[in-house]
C-alpha cells in the first residue's frame, strides 16, 4: 500500500542519496587534505585515485541501503522512523569500505578520509530526510500526495489497521471513516470512527469524501455480503483492498504474492530466505572460523584436562533438533561421567547434579563446554545466533504443552540467542524462552544478530541457571 503510494518519492530519494554520497566523498577529500588537514598529511594523494573509487562507492551505497531497509516506505517520510536505519546502513557501508581498502593493495586510501566521509554523509542524509518531511507536510496540507481511505466491515483486524494508519498519518494516508453494511448497522459505529453511510450510498460517499481507496475487512457474520460488495465496488473509481482476518493463526513474516495471477497469502515463513540466508551463512562461517582460531588454545587445554581428570571421550555428542525439524549431532566438551543417563534416562541438568565431573561443573558454569559447537556452525548445522537446540525426546512433550513451540525451528539453532542473554536458559520458564525465541525470529536482522553476539560477550557465558 505505502510502497506504491511513495514509489516515485523513494526513487527520487534513492538517486539523491547517491548524489549525497558523491558530494560527501569529494568533500571529505578536501576536508582531509586541504581545508582541515588533521592529522597533518605530509604527502597529498592524487585526487584522481579518489575519483576512481566513486563508482564502487555508489554501487555499494545503493546495495547496502537497499538491503538494510532504508527505503521502506514508512521510513522515507518520517525522520524518527528512518534515522536509526540510516545510522545502521552507514556503519555497514563504513565497515565494507574499510575491508575493501584493507585488501586493495594498488593504492592506500586514507582511513581518516573515510571517517570524514561517513560523518558528512550521515549529516547530509539526515538533513535530506528532514527536508523531505517538511515538503511532505506542506503537500499534505494542500491535499496533495494523499490518499483518502474508507473501511467496510467490523472484523477484529479493523482495530489493528486503524491504529496502524494513525501511527503512519505522516505518509498521507487519511482515514475518513467506516462504510456500513445495511444488515449490520448496529455494529458499524463500534470502531469509534465516523460513520460515512451505507454501501448502498457508495456513489455519493465516494464523491463527497473524495475516497481513493476502500479496505474490506469482514467479520464471519458479514462475509455473506462479499459478493454483493464486489458488484457495488466494481462500478466505483476507487482502489479496493482486502484485509484478511486470519483468526487464530499465528502470523510470522506474513507476505502476499501472485502466483500466475493467483493471490497467495503466506502467514508463516522463515525470515532467512534468499540473500538473507546467504548473508547470515557468511557471518556464521567466518564468525565460527574466527572463534575456533581465537579459542583454540583454550579448547586444547580443556581437552587435555578432560583426558587427565576423567576416563572417557573428550567430546560428547547428543541428538538435537534444528532448522525445519532436522536433527543433528551437537558437540560439547564432556562434562559428565560416561553413561551418566544410564540410570536416570533423559532428564534436565539440576543444581548440584552428581552426574557432573569436577571439571565439568566449571565448564558448564562458564559455558565453555559449548565451544565445540563452533564446528557445528562451521558445518552449517547451527548458527552463531538463534534459539538453543533442544533434544527431540523433550520436544515431543513441549510441542503439546507450549503454543507455537515448533515455530522456533524456522531458523537454525544458535550458539547464543535472545533468550539466553535475557536470562532464560537452563531450567527456567520455557514459556518465556519461547517468547524470546519467537521475538527474535519475528524481528531478525543481521544487525540484531551482531547486537546479540556483542551482549553475549558480557552476559552469555556465566549464568546462575547454567548447571
């Protein structure tokens, strides 16, 4: 809805952003080497070398800004909605530029110049968004770049739709009121909205209120009027849209698409498709490889200590469930005596668990027993961030007791996750843990993953419920 409404505006802003990137790049060059020259540069590099990099800069800017959601319709028309994404996009662009400059050996680009560039570029971007907001407000006051909307129906989805429209009134979407169905006049005023009249008077309503778009959201009782509605609305010069009431279905990354002109509504899907999956896999692979190199001395010491202090294998393998319900063998440093579950069966660890070895108690308390899972990540069985993998024997019970439990398997299991850094690990509330897992899946982004990894450094290793 908003995408088409703001399509021309988004295209203009896209090319203006590229122009601002060029202006910022050039300005940073002169600021670094001429106007300010701090820190002092004894040798001034040729301007032509920086001009050669402009093409790469513009392509990267377009790609990074598109992938980080800068051009989502509701963000281009309100500064408070878009500034956070602008900062994230600029940080990603800065990191990528630094990486390219590090590996490019034919010429050494100034890192100070890049810092100046990012500062100037971000300032210009925020100024442009502020200017766009002023222009849009002026147009809206004059009745330009607006859409007048009416709603037919009283389903539960109407309340959510009305609340959303009011949050995004800066986009020029103006809700005029409800058009009632003759058989359900008594319920037409239940949404605390102006009552415009009956659908039988649609001709005069459209003209009087200058309606551009009509949204249909019918309750179960009203759906018998749908065919009659279509006949009436097909004769009107308005856009007709349907808000489906999906009832009790849990919605996750809902999407609408056309399959050979057949409209299909997807109500549950993984956020990790297409390029999202590729980018997350790249981050997982390089993150796991870096982690293995970084922690290899510690892992070698732990391996030696396990061998010296307790008979049995160094590593412990256990079946866990991951993406799409596929099981795999997760790796951990052995922290319990061999055949620890022979008498008890599959049970959760508990405080003062006598199945643990002395070294295993320390490993579990510090989460160091989970370091071998970096190899699971390297093999693609797990991710750096995601819901913690659970044993199938427990899942068979959990999925019948906890609503939407199995939705956590729409992404790969993770070494750390949103639930873990919020304290929901070990023998704690499963409901709270699932709530955190579903929140993570619903709000997934690479930036969210980086945030969780960073917090895990300080809050992810030691936890009072890790035993």
